[in-house]
C-alpha cells in the first residue's frame, strides 16, 4: 500500500461511547479517515458487548479508517497489529514489562490487564478502537465474574502521557504499520511481545477448560494443548474482520 493514511483528529468531552458517535458522524456524511477521542465514556463497550469502565484520564479512542486504506492481505491480522503497536509503545515508557495475551489483550508482568482493543466495521469504515488505563482503572467490584484483574499505567510508569497526545501517537504508529507490514512481520513481532506462559480459555466457553498456548500461525489461529494433553487450534473469532 503506497498511499499515506491521513486522519482528522476530533476530541470530545463526556460521551456515551466513541463507536456509536463515530457511526453518527459517518451517517451525517463523514467521508475521510478520522480519530475520535474522548475524556470519558458513560457506556463504553468491551468485547462481546460487555461494559468497559471508561474513566477520565485514560486513552479512549476510535480510529475510523476507510476500507480502501487497509490492505486485504493483512486485514485479518489488524487486531494483532494494533496490539503490537500499543504494547511496544507502552514498553517504551514503562519501567515494567507489558506483553500480549492471545489474541490482543495487553497485560502487565503480573498478568493484570491495562488495555482493551476492538475492531468493528460500519459502512465502508473499519473502526480500530482501544481503551488504555493510564491513570484510572476499575476496582474489582466493577469487573464481571471471571474477568481479568485491571491495572493502570500510572503504577508502572514515572511520566504518564497526556491521553489525546498518546492516542494520536499510537494511531500514527498503527497507520505506519498498516502501510508497511506483511503477515509475516505482524506474526513475528506479535511473537516477540507474546505471553505464552499463561493458560487461556475459549471465548464464551462456560466449561472453564484451560489451554496452554504453543504457537500461532500466519492466519492468527493459535495452536494449544489442553490439560488432557490433546492439541487443538483456536480461531481468534474477530467478527468484523474478513476471514481468509
């Protein structure tokens, strides 16, 4: 992809959520790429339509990119690419190590979660959303049963970036990688940042069965082994990203 990936920056105060407001802007005629950032969300959304507590002082952003700017050959790995960018930029400023739990959760060394990532599609825009706990994070009473313990960057960094400026930096870096990375590069860098010494469960699997990650393929699928010794392959199941 040879063209640049320019985007307009729009900042709001307290809103319901960056995703529905982005949709509204698109419905009203938004034609070009835009970054929508806000101070606080009253109804932030996490994966599986779960609520994401979105407090003031954090990076709450949706980058809306026209479909023609995303290369088809790496589209399926876009959520992995976003995770790489955020993880590496956090590690540039943090005194502790952050890593990626498959497929795109950003965790600190104590396995607490600092960031959530979503990829949606609305009309001809892909919506690359992230919420990073910079100075605030939910207390345990606000976390769903079985949810991962949250953390905030403030406890791992001496100089906390300003939320909007950090969001702009990340979106520029994501766009750079979108323009230049192929599937092999994405998976190679993902592996460098990956946390493999953590057991995972399948999404929405109420059995609670645990799996140990073994390896990841160029399609983003994860090879795992269960406690019973049987190997399986798990699909990342990003509903808004085209499958190969």
